[in-house]
C-alpha cells in the first residue's frame, strides 16, 4: 500500500472562487473594453464552464450562442487570443485589489502539508500567468516556490477532462498515481484526475455543486478549517470536520 507523497491541486474554483469572482468579471470587462455588447451572466457562464480553457470558452460561446463576431476564420484565432489576453490583465488587476480571496481552509491545508513534508503541485487548465498571480496575491508572494511542479495552460495539448495535465505532473515528479491525491472542484477536473489513476477529493462551488462526481473519494462543500467545518456531500470523512493531512492519508489508504 502506497503512502501519500504528494497533493496535486486544481486552481480555479478549488483554491479560490476564481470563476465567479475573477474570470467572469474579467471577461465582461474585456468585452466592454473591446466595444463588444457581450455580457456573460452567471447562468450563462455556468454553461460555458463545460469547456475548459479561456480561449476555448470564447470559441464555444461564438459557436453556440453568438455567431456575429465580424471576423473571418483566419482572423478569429488572433481576435480571440487578444481578447483573452485582455481578460487576463483584468483578472490580475482584480487579484491585486484583493477581490479574489482563497477559499476557507486552503492556506492552512497547504501550510500543514508543507510542514509534514508532502510534495505539492498544480494541475490546471488556466494559464501559468494566472496561476502565478493568484498564488502571489491571494496566498503569499513566495507561494509559487511551494509547488514543485506547476502544470498549467498549454503545456499539454489536451485539456481536462483529458488526463494529460495530471500525466505531465506525475512524470515531472517521477511519482506513481497511487502515491498522490488530487483536489478538484468540477466534473471535468475529476474525470481528468481519475483517468490518470489518482484518487480525488472534490470541494464543490456554486457552479459545480450539482456535477456528477462518481468515483471521487470524498465530496465536500469546502476544505474547511477549525471553526468552519465542511459538509460531506459524498464519501466518508469519519469524525473529521475539515480536510487535513491525516484525513488525506486515510482516504488514500482506504
């Protein structure tokens, strides 16, 4: 039986409510700056989250909801890339203003994991720049160094729900899936981690609470911390009231 060696974290929706408080706001600001009359509501954005990756999400919106873009097929990739880059600038600005705090228990769990010698990594579809900004502003200016590997953005060709990003992180860390736990928040994330053979804990958010998390080891409403307990939605947390290293080790061995 393998002992827990590393914890692999998704970012958006897992470490912070970045989708609702960050990316959605930033997308709409970028649209306005570009003179577009697009406004993504929370309900629409929840549907768009079925697609991972910001540029991919814009393309999906144009294909499914708004065919009036005014650019040729040759011009469209450049238009989308520029629009996405502007969105990322707004996202970083929101982070610098303190508008996107970490979710409850995240900082405590990371600090405990480090103190107990666990290796940490990031496995996400968001861009490396966005990961760096979130870690710097919401966690600690030196937090990027806490993670041995940051698998992000286009480092692999296929984004979640494909397992590629987790396969990449495992390869970089020279670890087997059985030595790791993944923390995710969405159905695409869970499909990705499980396809890579990694036991997965889910901490849901407002966009993902009703997703199908079949196969997850534990599903909770938040990581939680002393004085702010989680609610277990699926799985067995025993007598634990928040996620800590002891619970993660038990879940891996069960």
